[in-house]
C-alpha cells in the first residue's frame, strides 16, 4: 500500500500575500493541485495533505479532490513534526512493500516518472531524491561514507564547514517503509540548530537500523525547484510554460515563439496548427487541423474547427467555431457563441449566446446576443440585437439569406424572415416578412433656404 503525504502547512512569508503559499498558481492552477495531480498518477491508496497556515482556505480550494485527506499541523515545528501529524491516517505498514512518499506543496513541478523511479529505487528500504548543485547553500547535504553509501542528511545550519562543501543536496522528497517511518519519527528530537523536528533525521535512523538508503535524481533539474517568493513563482511559471511549449512543438504545432506562449489548462491541437506570439489558452481548448491563431488572442474553453483562422487580438470564451471560419481581428466571442462553418466575425463584433449559421457574416461593429442567425446572412456594421429590457432577455431570429442593413436595432423578441432585407437605420420592433424590404427610417427631406447661423464679422 502506498501513502503520499504532502507538506503544505508553511506560511510562505516571503510571498507577502494573504493567500496560503500552496494556493498560489503555476499555469493557472494552485501549486498544490499540480502536486495532487502528479500524486494521483502514482495510484496511491491514500493521500494526506498536512495543512496549517490557512488550513480552511487550502481545504476549501481542494474540493475537486474528494478522496484527499487532511491532517492539521497547528504549529510548524519542522518537517518531521509535519509528517507525524499524518501518521494516524496512513494505511498499511505490515508488508515490506508498504511505503510512504513525502512530497511538498510548494515544489509543484515534480513529474510522476521521476517519482516512479524514486519508488523503484527504494527496493525494500528508503530512497531520497537528491540533486547535485553548483551552489548548495541553504540545503540539507547528503553525507556518504567512504563506500559511497548514504549515512545521514545534515541541515545547512547544523553542518560543519567540510559538510557545507558537499554538493549533493536533499530535495526534501523521500520514500520510506511505512511502519519503520512511524517508528523513526517517534524517535527524532528537536535538539538541533533550528530547534525543529527534522524529517531528514530519519535517514540517520534508517542507516542505524541497517535499512538501505538509496538515492535517485529527477529527470530535469527544474522538477525539484521550490517556490518561496513571487520571483521564484514567476521563474517556475516560465520554466513550466517552456516545457508545455516544447511538448506542443514535439507534437507538431508551429509556435511563432515558444517563449511567448501560455497555457493555463489543456490545449489539444490537430495537425499543422500555427499559433502566433502572445496568446493565452485557458481551460479546455481544442484547435482542429490547420487552425491559425493570430497574435495576442485569449482563448478559453473553446473548440475551433478545421482550417479556421482567428486573427489578432480576439477574445474567445465558452464558444464553438466551425470549419473554415474567419474570426477577428478584434472579435469577441462570449459564452454560448456558436459560429458556423465559413462564417466571418470581424472587428469589434461581440457575439453572446447566439448561433451564426454557415457562411453568415458580421464583419464590423455589431452586438449579437440571444440570437439565432441562419445561413448566408449579412449583418451590416453597427447592428445591435436589443435583447434586454433591463429585466428579461429576449430572442432575435434571423432566417437564412436575410440582409441586415447598417445601423439596425433589432428589438427582441423579433424575427426577420428568410431572404428579408432591412434598410439601413431600421429600428425593428415587429417581425420583418420574408423576401421583402422593411425599413423604419424617417423619410429624408431637404429644407429649402435654411441657413446655418453665422458669426458676426
Ligand atoms: C528542507 C529539508 C532540507 C532540504 C530542503 C529542500 C528538512 C529538515 N530539511 O529544508 O534538507 O534541502 O527542504 O528545499 O526537512 N513544512 C511544514 N511544516 C513544518 C515545516 C515545514 O508543512 O513544520 C513544509 C513547508 O511549508 C515547506 C516544506 O515543508 O513546504 C519544507 O519546509 P522548509 O522549512 O522550507 O524546509 P527547509 O528548511 O527548506
Ligand atoms: Ca524550503
């Protein structure tokens, strides 16, 4: 049986924030959620998150993980003390295969492949994820004997000068046999430079009890970076976005600049997708084959069909776009926009909770809300669906092949019949019949002999 204990009780003072540190985000997700997602990939029997500072906040933020358990660490007396708080909730321990893996809520990018290797390297004993650093200052050092076997871990503040020269450091992540770990934790003391209960002291106890301590290293050095400050958070964000960009490139997506690419969710791309600089993808976004996304678009929870181009500075949220469509530049598709194949949505056009049928066009300056627009409809510049009376929303229906002249207000509920034409400037308050011209404009007149007031010379 496998337990995973995630330490998340720390305050994170250097973030200078009211939000508990582990709820600060990388790629739009709390750091702790990244760790939980990775933990779940290992198929553990139990996950226990040790919470302290902002415990209620942290627990509330993890409602999407109903199987995760919490242990409260009232005061932060050290990493060993933190793991102790989780002990009553751990499962198994009777079997040699039963193990407990310790992760950190503020080390968000560790990958499941690395952790699987760490679990493998444990054999029947312990394993510590270590790293060799050019500048190991501040970290716990891995002290080995003359045969190269791990003897103990010494914290920076407790180390001798010679020990401070050791470049191999403890990342904090380790795995131990569950029953032994419980016992070792009951034996550690706070008799050290920081007056804390060090989790790292269990390594010395394991060696004393002749339990083998192995080590493993992460596949990429960024996996074990922790976040203590906004600067480190920003650094990890770029590292992670670089990794997501690398995966898209490997998958065959063309990115104009992998350093100017941000995914805060899941981006699925077909073949020959091109993404220009400065785009942000949030939630779940699907781009079908041949889609091109112009520079500086924000696309959230959307599906874009084959061959569609989204031009520069467009904003798309909770929308579906068909095949071969043209969106933007400067278009806004709001929740419930459903754009048909080969439709065009141009600059400063906002579409909300509306269907725009196949081949229909709204090329400039329009608001289409709560509308059903058929196929091959032309919507002129300045057209507005007046869908809201201050209390209720009403539907506008525009049937196939209608032509809506510029600067038209469609006062919903109202229907424009198939093939109807609305003259420019019409305020439509009653249904417009099919195939006919409807116009509500005041007849044009010219006032003879009228003079503009002139200034006296
Ligand atoms: C710890 C390790 C050190 C390692 C380093 C890697 C110990 C004693 N030292 O040191 O060997 O090189 O991590 O970054 O383990 N936490 C709690 N409750 C506590 C104390 C800490 O939940 O009482 C959490 C913190 O929120 C943090 C993590 O444990 O997420 C690590 O704590 P921190 O104080 O940063 O440990 P370090 O001194 O950096
Ligand atoms: Ca730390």
